[in-house]
C-alpha cells in the first residue's frame, strides 16, 4: 500500500480534532481533571488547553522567562497575570520557580476554575475584575467564550463586572508594588492594557509578556501598531517574538517590530490565524535583558 501523503494525514488529524471539539463543545460545563505540561488542573471539558499544549513548547516561553528572571535577579518573581483564565500560566510558573502572583480574571465562568486551581496556592491573590484603561474598555463587559478563551464586547448591564485601572490595582495590592513580570492575554485589549500597566509600574520597569494579535485587536477597536511607539516612550526596547505554538521567531526592537508584522495581517480569501507571543524588556533592565538573551538569543534576528 502506498504511503499516505503528509497533507492528507494532516487533514485527517485535523478532521478528527475538530470532530472531538464539536462533541466537547456540546457539554461546556462538564468538569474534568487534566495533566497539562506537568501540572494537574481542573478544566471545562471544552477547554482547548490540553490540545494546544500537548508535549510541545506552547506556553513554556512565559514559564522559562519567569524562571530566568528569578535566577538573574536572585529573588522570587512577582507576577501579574491579566486574563488568568483557568490559572495555567501562574500554576506552571509557581511550579517552576518561587513566585508571588496577582491573577486578574473578568469572566465569572473561569473564576470558578481559577479558584479551583490556585485558591490554595501560597502567595497567589485572585481578583475578579476587568482591568481597564478607561470608560471605553470598562464598557466591554459581555463575555464571548470560544474554546477556552474569552473576549469582552459591549453588552447589557447585567453582564457587567467591576473594573479597575492598573494604577488602582497597584494601590489596592501593595504586596505587588515591585512587579517583575506582567503577562496579559485579553483577546484584543492587550495593546491598550500593556502600556497602561507599564506606566502604572513605571518606576520598577517590569518585563512585559503579552499576546499580540492583529485581528482580535481590531475586533476590540484597537490599533495593534500603536502599542510599539507607546512602549518606546516608556523606555522599552528589546523584544522577543514567538509564534502561536510557542516556537521562537526571533529578536527585534520596539522600533523595528511594525515592519515585521505582515504575517499577522488578514490575507485575501484566507483569514490569518497567526498571532505572536512577545516579551518586551526596558532599555535599563540589564537583568531582564540577560534573561531574554538566554531565552531568545540576539543572533536570532526577526
């Protein structure tokens, strides 16, 4: 029997995966326990995390960045996890290195899972709130859930969740006054939130890690390219880029990122499904840059 072409094998695997997702999506409230990249978690059956993670690099860039920051700083990492979802990032970081974590989640559905996975974790604070930069983002309050992630669109008052600005959050949680690592995954609001977080903790210059998605940013009414000059004004310079599967794409600077974002744009007749994970380090953060150099060597130019 002749071998099956790789393209046909890929199509068969993809068809099976989507058929399984179709079944699991019919039972979104079924709770299951899964081992994901070395940690045991409670998840909704429909959540895509186990499928995306597998045994690959998905999500490990953030975990390794936190570990390297702790090593180079010689002290535990203080983490802000915005859009904490089910707590997978924070839980893996806490297993990889000493860390304190402030987890922010606006979706009440995922708050139950976040509490189940992190409620007893030492040094972890959980906040049910929408982190917002102003009235325009505070109005985005109706949860739209897809495959284990949530974006918020403007909706009715009964869907509303209380909001906090980054400055108010810092004031309310002084234990995280010396924030070291800020992670944001808010499906389109990251490009607005991340500069606000960087400004609120501007005196301590945390390393920034966020999901950079042109399509979702525009769906949320944000221009994804505006984030880079705003970060440059705050003194940030060095950037590492990974694809949406966690594979390293390369290194660049905030000044040069916009010229390399063509792969994230909508294509004629084909919707781009790519997004990036990016880590951004302040120009005066020598330890942060050393950690980034280990994780994403400067020779790997974007």
